[in-house]
C-alpha cells in the first residue's frame, strides 16, 4: 500500500487507473499432501488453510538496507595487517576471535545475536542490476517486473484482520530510478512509504471528519456499482479491495504507531537521533503492531552518496557506520527484551560490497565477489560467522553463498515454502525463489 492509493482515497478518486489484478491464492501444497487432501476438500480450501497456518507463526521481517553498498573492510570483515584494510582498526566483539571495524562498538557487543555471512558472492556490480537482484532474489528480466521482497512477503503472509499495511518502507532510496516496487503484484502490495520517521505521514493527518469520509466512501461505492453493472465487475472489485483496506487503515486508532513521541526519551536516544536510528525504532513499533515487513533505508546524513563511497570513503564511512551502529544494535536488544526477536527476522545488508583496492582519495569501488549479509532472530542460529575471504579480502575461500541461498534462508526463517508459486493476471507462475537452497549453518 503506497501513499498514492491513500491520497486517491482521501480525494475520492473513482477511476480504476493503476488498479492491480486481485490476489491469486495459488500457493502450492506438496504433491503428497495435496493428493491426500484433495479427496476431502477443494483446492481453494487447502490454500486458505495453508495461508492461515503461515499467519499463525506470527513471523515478521525487518530489512536494514545499506543503500549504496557497504564496505566489508570498514564494517564486519576487517583484514588486520592487509594493505587493503586502510586506516580503520579492528575491535573485539562478543564472539571470541571475531573482530569488527572500530566504528561498530555497540554492534560488537551484540555480535552474539548475529549470524554474519562473510562470503556473499553475486555477479552484479552495477547498482541498478545489483539492487534488482538483491531486493527481489531475481536477476533483471526486461519482460517481467519482479516484485521487491517486501511485496512478496506481504502477498504471502498478510494478516487481513490487521488494520495497518503489511509492508512499510521507512526512509528514501538515494536514487529513485533505482528503486524496486511491487512489480507484477501491483499497487495492492506496494509499500506504505514513510520518508521521515520522526513525522507522522501527511496522508494520515485528518483533512476532514471520519463521518464525512464514510459518506464519501458510500458515494464512491454507488458510482462504482454503476460502473460494475456496465461490465467492469473485476476492475471495480480490485479497486474496492484497495479502498476498503486503505479506509480501515486511515480511520484506525492504530495509526498512532507512527508517533515516536510516545516512546521514552531515553530509548529514542539509544536508537540515535538520525533518520536511520529513528527508523529502526519505528520498525520495532510497526512489527509489534502487526506489520509483516518493514525496510529501513540507511543513506547517511552527510551527502547523497550514502554507502556508495567511491570518493572520500575514509572520511564518510565512519559517519555512516556510527549512524547504523546505534540503530542496529539497539533494535536487536529492544526486540529481544520484548520477546519479539524469536519471531522477527532482522537482516542487515546492501546490494554488494566495496573493492579491496583503495583509491587515492580513500574511496572504494563496487565489489560483488565477497560481501556481507547479517541475520538475526526467527530461528536463526546466532553468534556465528559463516564463510570467509582470503587475508586481503579479494576472494571467497570458504562457503560462498549465492542470492538463491540467502533468499531460500529468508523463506525458511519466515515459514514460507520457497517453491510456492504465485500467478498474476493469469500469466506465468512465479516461484518465490528460483533454485532456492537454504544455508544450513543458519539453522
């Protein structure tokens, strides 16, 4: 659910522009299970029952997105003694023998809540292509717009009784043209966007009374019915589903979840008064209130380069790390203290890493042959390092992990079958993850 549908709703838009095909509940059962069950119940009943069982797990996911590609050397895989390391020193962590770069003192203290994959290996080192790959699990296909992962999770695990959107994005990507949206899943599964976590989104601020909104909805229903009677039943049904969901959201008392002033000052201080830090706090409030998927963007507050530190990396990276260090570490501790970490998958990653070679001005270029992803919660075996690169950080020397394994592991942690398929508008079925595997060490 994006800001767009909400804005249209408040203005009583009545066209069907931008309406997506209705959700097709085509989740496959295993062959054996389906064969036995089909004797007594219809396939629709099986799919509804399966979706209900998934929702009972109560799993949520928070993606902490380091937009631009964070350097592994200046984060969680420093190479002490290598000429490629640069000036960043290494510090001890809660895990014996495991070191982080010195810019992560607070995260180092919660390393026992993390599973750190140091051997991510992909083939895309261009931002646009790499973001598409790492945010969807699929390489670019010019004929098919694969949806961002939050949209897929919302499609699979959305709880209809929850008044809040299933997918919320906090913060803005550095470059809008590289963003990934709901793709073939359409507006119904777009993220509700919160550009500034410290402000209540404009679309939630009342412009009229609730009674007047309800009267406008009633008028819209009558106009839509006339349109449906002229042969547009499917389009009207799709639009009505979006409007019904949106109206429940904006009229709900749960919208107060976006008001961070309701949190104690000391806790807000712990998260850090940056967009990313306060975004992590909002993410905790959202999953606590029933939101299934939240992504929080880290782009830094110094310039528009974010983690894309081609130039002046030694100057800018410490600032980026400091902002992320406070929010990331506090989020893990906060979730744990509330008993939520066991049901919340927290993932820290970007689209790739940075080159071992250092430029004259301290910058590093794109590097996809040995980067990082960190997972916590939701059944993940924490307090471990998976994979390794050589002493200079040039090549993966142990346990390379591909994107299909990472996404297969996401599915496993969330209780989703990666081989399930969804179908949009009667088109070709799409698997949640193609060629999915699980990183067994994680579980």
